[in-house]
């Protein structure tokens, strides 16, 4: 489990059937078997190499995330070690299990922040997006500033500190990003559907919540 607060920016490369992740010195030492979020993807340390590690990756991980494509060109990645029970939860609960990828639609530099607009590749996940909800973008805990097209397109406001200490600053229009929805939204929908005898349409909306006793 992670918090979405990036602790280092490193690099990822393909090494055989696995990935080489470099740049973990800020939160060293690593141990074999440790979990590290790499652009929001939970990877396991299989062997130690310099200031990083080698990780095995499954076909599922390469298909669902942008890591394989980024590793082919030695791209920059956001890094975060697993949350300890004694740590402060400064962001939100992030599992490191990416739901899908999104595309960068636009990046706007404002006097005091950057606005980054994203579009889900799979519109199915748009229903989990709402204003002020949490979302992990390449492993970074961010807040949804606004959305449209039923959540399929949404944008986040990025403050200068986050921009300067993460790989968000390397993004360009058209790039893919790894997205993970808020765990609370996922489990709330699942539990309410089960309480409804499994008859829910699967659409989590204000009307549906009201009909089932929520506010």
C-alpha cells in the first residue's frame, strides 16, 4: 500500500523479460521482496542493482500500464516505497494496482499552478471520477479539479512543489499515464451493489446513492 506521495524520480529500462528501476537512493536501503510503486505500479524487488533494483513483470502489467512503453526509451518514473504502519498518510490510500491508462489532453501553465487534463482510454472508469475526488496519476496522489463527459475527461491542478519533484514536468500532450481510481469509490460501489442483491446496474450516481439511503 502507498500514499501517492512521490519520494524520488528515477529511470526505468527493459532488462530481458523484466525491468531495471534506478534512482531509489533517497529511500534506501531496499531489501529483496520490498514493494516499490513505479509510476503508480507496485513492483517487487527481485534483485538489487546499484541504487535500484530489477523487477519481474507480468504480461498483465505490461498490457494495462505504460511501463513497457516507457521502459523502451528509458523514461523518467515516479518512485515511492511501500507505506509503513507508522507513516503519516499524507495523500490517499493507493494500492499500486493500476486500473488503466489515460492520455494527456492538455497542459496549461498558470501563474501559480499547472492544469493537466486527462482522458481515460476506457470510458468505463469515468463513473469513478467526480470533483474533489482523489486519483493517482503515475503514482501521484492528486485531486480532481473538474470533469466532463461523465468523468471520461478530467483535469487536476498541480502546485509548483509537486511539479518540481515528480516526473509530471516531463509530460507532453499525447503521453500515456497510469491511472488508479480511489479505493473508496470502488469498494463503496461493490458493497452497495451486493446489498442490493446484485441487481444494481453498476452505475454509481447521486440518484442511485440517494435511493439506497446515502444522504
